[in-house]
């Protein structure tokens, strides 16, 4: 139901004032709360202590749009109470005329009464009277405000504020909405007192504020609304101000953690200030505004959440109970965050300042990995050990793969090709020696096969093969080969970026692009080139008609065999190959044919002196080596140096071995070997290798290679 009061405020005010005088006298000198305020009877017509001047009982929804006034007002067993913008619920100036905290009067100096705050001292003609005492319990107030009396009845008196109680411990109010005013203020002494001779004498102090006790679950204080228990102002001749009263919110239900809901919405004013003093009289002290003790994580009168960065692990309402969170538990890249219901433990929740950092330590993925293994230094040591171990394993695996590869295995791999093909005698098992004897010349690609300086072939054909090829067609072939061997700009860019970020990945990227490049050369020779550089027309016809092509794969490298058959008994074979480390590539020219020719020996002699270049660049990842391709490399096996910056010192033992063991043994066969550098480019890059000489042939007759010079003492220059 809804009850509306206030249609005839004058009649109601007269009735309430008369009733107030009957019920307040017994409570003015007592600090014991009437039992009816705590546990009121079920029957609204029965009062154990007759403590009420006005009781509104068993009302579902109460709307006040007029005036409700009484010294002790109790609204009991209601669900909601709404005070409209024009409504007023008041117990102002309806308390005690004396009371526990009564003000004092001394020779014209009247002090204010006390309640929630001490009354202000009075002052008149150099005389001072102390203010009334503070009394009552701030956490559960139930006393009337005190007043002040003069020395005589004609002098007058002031009255303190009354008491308003809404709800009870057993039946709290669900919601109190205030758009107007709810007051229990003390009375002000506003007139001067005149002596018998017509002179002004001192006045009285102000009355203290009363009590507002609210048992409720939710409060809404709208804009321009007010809830007050202010003290009254002192008289104009040195009267002290009355002390403020008491307001207490006894919350019936406060949610915690995820169930927390704010219990109060405050847009208006809540005042419990002391009254003003005049002409030397002091202000009354401020009263109290309290609330029920808040659970953990909440603080203040209205049990709000503790500020971000603080926690509260005890029950209470003081703001000092919200303790700052320990900063040593907060990562450097994190900030404390809001938590519903407040924080009730020292480990305050936080969030990283950016999504790129990972909880709980706000590390990057790399930092998270490092600190998993103990920090930067232990992780660096562990990573170095892993890289060294990986390098050793890869080096061992690479050596095994190179040693385990064979030419015969590659031929057998091609035997599973689905297309028929022709097999020459140079590819049949047991003919490796004949292949070596039929070798005419090896032309090496120039350059280190890197992104800045890819492989390239010189345009002028050597004298040894000038009779085998058409010079113009050969130059066009060189143009096409050099174009295929060149790298795109983006390949070098990716390598440069990886070199700065992760060098092992840069090395793998370079080797992968090198293999792709060799594969591209293979596809070009296999599918695109028409072999027009060779003099044999028949070989081109056979190539176009029958697709004669045999491929041999070495580890990390590819050797392409392309056979051309001349119209005469002489057939020419072109062999494109590369070392396993993909740093040196070459083209071998062979004499082929199924018939044995007597005059072949004189032609074979033209292949000497022969230059055989080392693969690699002398570094740890690519040491110098002679690839075992049955072309005289079995004379020396593999030569290795590890440090790129010690080429000369590392090769001195090799040169000494050649002088003391290698050449003396080969001299019986008319063979001699020497170290030299070859294939110099405009950038200053050159390739290291050996020169093989057969017969009585002096080095002074050589024009193509530049040998390692020796001084008079025989050491390398």
C-alpha cells in the first residue's frame, strides 16, 4: 500500500508538538536506547517504553510529499520510503531543553550544547563558559539532542534536535529515497536579551543536533536533497554554537567480492556540522556520520571499494584500514586494476600495461624463456652450449652426408624415372676411369655465390674447347647462364635482416637459396636450353626428340650431365656441377664415344695443366675441401682449415707436405701439384686451389693461373 501524509501541516504540527512534551522528558537524562527502537513489537499498538511521539507501522511503500514532524519519529515494518522534493521528515528543535550535553550559562556567557560534537564555548565581557559535553555512541546512536536554559524563565531557552528512526534490526528498510529533506537539527538562539535598565546582556548558546538512525539496505540521496543533524547557532552576544548530532546507517546487507553492489547513491548533502558562534563565541564541533562496519575490501560510511592499489583484510570502516599494496609484488610493466568488491589480501591484482607482455611477470616471450632457465646470464650460457653442440652435430652430419654420397647411387635414383632414356658408356658402372681419361677441360664459375656477387662465367671460351663450341652461341649461352645464376633483390634483403636478428637462420636462408639456384640451373639446362652452343647438330636433334638427360645429385649440390653426339665419331659431353657447399661451380668438357680411338691420347693431353679449385672459403662452416669427383682429387683427399683469418699459416703445413711427400711420390708418374689462387674478381675475391701438371712442364709457361709466390727461402709470400 502507499500512504501519503501532509495535507494539513498546521494541524499535524500542533498535535505532534503537544505529544513531544510527554515523551521526551524521560529520555533526556538517559543514555540507554529504548528497546522499541531495536526490537519493536509485532503489534504496532503496543509500546514497551512509550518512547515514540509518532510511529508509522506496517506500510509497504511510504511517499512523503508534505511534512511529518515529531520529537521521536519511528517508521516501522515498511518496505520503501520516498521523501518527495516537496516533502519534509523532521525532528528539528524537538529534543531536550537541557539533557546530558546541556550548554552552560555564566554571567552572560552562554555556551552551546553538545551531542555528537562538543558545544562551542560562550564569551561575554571577558567571561568564558565551556561548551556542553559530547555523549552517545557513534556506532549505534539513540539519544536526543541537548539544549540550553538561561538563569530565569523569562531569559528563555533553546532545544536540541529530536530523533528519527527508520526501520529496525529485524525489519530493515529495502530502500530509502530522499528528494526533499530529512532533518533533526538543534535550535538556534536568535535574539538578544535586554537588561532592566535597557542594556543588552549576553545570550544563550545553540542546541545540539539530534539523531537519525537508519536500518536499511539501500540509500538514494538525490541532487539538492539533504539529510542533516546540525547544531544550532549561538546568540548574537557571544553565544557558542551547538555541537553536531549523529547520523548512522545500519546496513542490513552488504555484498562481497563478485556479489558487491553499492549500497548508496549520494548526490545531495549529508551534514552534521556544529552551529556558528557570535561575537567571540566559538563554533560547535562537528557531529558524526557513521555506518555499519564494512567487510573486507570495503571502507567508509557507505562501504565503498578500497581505492585501486590498496587492500583491506579486516572488518571496519576507517579509510586508514585500506593499506597500500606492496610494490615489490608488482612487476615493472604492470598497473594495479579495479576489482569488484575491493581487494582483501596483500597480493593485489594487476594487469600488464600492454597485451604484448605475458602474465604473471609481464615478460616478453623471450624474457619469459630466459627467466625460466634462471635469468639472462644462465640462459646465455645454456644457449651458447646448445649452439656449440648443434654446430658440432651439424658439422658431423654434413661430413657424413658428403662422404656417403656417390655417383652410382644417384644414377640408380634416376633409374626409377617413368620416361625411357639412353645410357651412355660414361654412365655405366665401371667406366669412371674412362670418364677421367676423356676429360678435356673444366671451366669454373667465378664469384663466391653470395647475394652481392653471384656466380658468373667468363665470355671467352678457353683455347682447349674452342673447337667444340660456336663462339657466338657460347657467348649467348653465357649470358643466359649468368642471368639464371643471379639473385633477386629481395633474397639479399631477407638475408641482411636475418643476419642482424638471427645469424644461424641467415646462414640457413643463404644455403636454401643457393640450392634453389642450382635447381634453377638444372631446370634451365634440362627443359629450356637448346644446346645451340655445341657444334654437333645431331646432338641437338637427339635432345629435342628424345630428351636425353641424366641427373646426378650430390649432398647440397647438383651435377647435370647433358650428352651431345657429333656427326662424326667424336661425341662431346657437357657436365655442369657444383661442390657440396655450393660455393664453387664448374662445367666439365669430355670426349665421348663408344669406340676406342688411338688418337684420343694426344687429345686428352690437352687437359693438362689442370686447375682444381677448393670448395669452401676457409671458415668453420665452409672449410676448404677438394670434392671427390674422381678427377684427380684422390691424390690429396680433403684439405681443411677452420679459421678464415689464418689462411697463410694454415696452408703452410699443406705446402710443406706437398714438397716433402706429395710431389716426390707423384714425380715418378710425371705429375706435379702446386697451390695457387685463381678466378680473381673485380671485388677482390679469389678462389684457392691446386694446379696439376703432367709431364715436363714448367710454371713459366702458365698464363691462366696466378700461383702463390714464394720468396727465396721458399715460404709463401
